[in-house]
């Protein structure tokens, strides 16, 4: 049995939550390896709707859930989330939830900095989720972050805080933010330490033991390949590596540990926040996709930008993330269109490109090259076999597979956990 790594192949919000929940059913352990509470996964089980930002989706099924070292964790947000899902009846205990002792904290000062920078950037803002993710990762690579292991070492903590504030003090003054003192921060951390302490462990060891015991692991990616800090539409990206290659580094396991790489691909394209989006539709078709697809952010409630399927973009994600098969989601949102368009490449001045160039000005100037394909009038909502799909919908899926060089192993046809068409179980590799 292979392990599975699930990642988004566009700009996020591809419907990973449902797929991860469905796969978590087959897995023994679920691991988050990057991102933080900027992520938002919605899981619908019967009449219950769970919204997760930090907790691995495995908690719904009571699977061992690990928040790996590659995640930046806002402990207040984590505790709120735990309380919220406990109130919905989920049992979250330290034996079922492990928080890596070497994961870095997101602090209120990171959120302040995120907001202040976005406000000062004006038209050049990134459109972040405002959760302090970028500043927290900056402190991590700047070697001044506070990690969970520091919370139980008073002496180390005081030195760490001094080092952190030596950096943030001048920054905050420059941005006109109120001063944060070492005492303020220490008080906050003293309050939180005993609450998160029971969950903190060397997560890599827990994971290693699980693998040695033959347990199946699901690596749960957040955001998506085109938001990757290296491979995405930089600088309009998040601050972590979101590609599948991060699964090992962000959890303390080897490069092969992630197993089968499953890309989640929406049948059209959306993005939240700023940045290039070659197939964006600002007309009534974009509006229709947004309304039919309920395209509002789980975390911030922001309206998502919508557009046609971009095969050139997904083809690139397939390569940079080593995607072996895809789950195509939200096909039913396309029901009722007479004609659909798929972007196969771009025109950039007098050049034709079959990939997304790295430069920010080039990305902004791309004009999509479309091919048209017949739509279908029937409903695909809730379809559970290929036979339930109209021929034109099957043709649409086949054309996507061809253009992106990856097979659709699953097609998802509604938010409900069981409404899927499965070609192959990803855990079978
Ligand atoms: P940050 O991760 O909050 O710094 O935001 C950086 C960019 O990533 C912004 O464009 C966000 O909208 C986007 N982003 C971050 N997390 C998600 C997500 O889970 N889904 C979709 N977009 C996201």
C-alpha cells in the first residue's frame, strides 16, 4: 500500500477538503506539512459541516493527526478550532493530535505586520489572508522564530523573545505600530503554553513509528502549486513550498515518504487575492461560475475570481509537483453551458507559450489561447459512475487529461463525501 500526498494544482480552493476526508477514511495517519491557518478546508458529512484551518482533516474520522514542523501554527487559532469542533462532537485528544515540537508559532505581532504591510502596499498588495503567515515564515528562515519546544524552556524562551523583538521593534516603529514588550509577549506565551503543551511531541518520531508499524499515511497539502513560493505566480503566492516535494521536509520524513501524488483540480479556475490570472472572466460567465460554484473563501469569506479551465497552468503544476493522477472536482458547476473553453497555451506579444513564464510582467501580459468544446445540458450533480455522465462531459474530462498529461483517477460531482466516480484507489498507487 502506498502513502498518498494530496495537493492543489491551481490556486487553491479546488475542493481538497472533501477529497482529503474521503482519503482519510482509507488512511491511518493524516499529516499537515506546510501552511498555517490561511488554509480552509470544508468537509460535509451528512448534515454536519466542518471547517478546518489548522487541524488535519483526519480528526473527523478519529485518525492520528499530525501537524508537522513545516506548518506555522497560531496557537490561539488552533485552540479555538479545537473548541469549535469539540462542540460539534469531535473528540480531540493528545493521543489523536500531535503538534511538532519544532514547528514555529504565528504570533499576534505577525498578524499586525501582515496587515500593516498590506495596508501600506496599496495597489501593490498581495491580497493575503491576513493571518500573519508570511511574517511567521520570514522569522523561521531568519532563525528568530519561537517554536513549540521553546514554550517549556523558560530560559530559552526569554532569549528567543529578546532576539525576536530586536528585529520587530524597529519594524513596528517604522510602520507606526504600537510597541510590543518582552513582558507582553511572555504573558501571552505563559498563558498558552499549558494549553498546547499536551499535544507537543517530536512529530517526526511519531510518524516514523507509524510508518514502521505499516500504517498508511495521508499527507494533506494546503493552498496549491501555483501559490508555491518557488513555483507559483511570485510574488502573489503564499510563503511556503506547497508542492508535493515539501511533504517529506515538512514532516520529518524522506523524499519518497509521500508516496502517490494526487493533484486536486477544479473543472474551471478560481483564485482569491491579487495576482495574474490569464483565463479570468469578469463578465456574466465568471459571475455564473462564482454563483453556481459558491466561490467564497472559507477563511476570509472573500469572493473568488473565476475563469475557464487553464490546461497550460495545470500541466505545469503536474510537472513541478510530480502529480501522478488527479481528482477533478466541481464538474457539475459546468452543467448547462452550451460551449466551454479550455486554455491550451498563451500568446505573449508575438510569441506563443505552452507554459507560464516566471516573470511578473510576462505573467500579467499573457493572453490565453482557447479551444472550444461542447457543453452539456444534463445535470452531472451526484453522478457516481461514468455511465451517469453525458457524453460531452466525458469528452471534457478526457480532453483535460490529454492536455495536462495526467489521468483523472477520481471525478467529484457534489460536495457530498460519497458523490464520486472512482477509476482507481490512490492508495493502491
Ligand atoms: P497568505 O498565505 O495569507 O500570505 O496569502 C498569500 C496568497 O495566498 C493570497 O493570494 C491568498 O489569497 C492565497 N492563499 C493563502 N491560503 C489560501 C488557501 O487556502 N486557498 C486559496 N488561496 C490561499
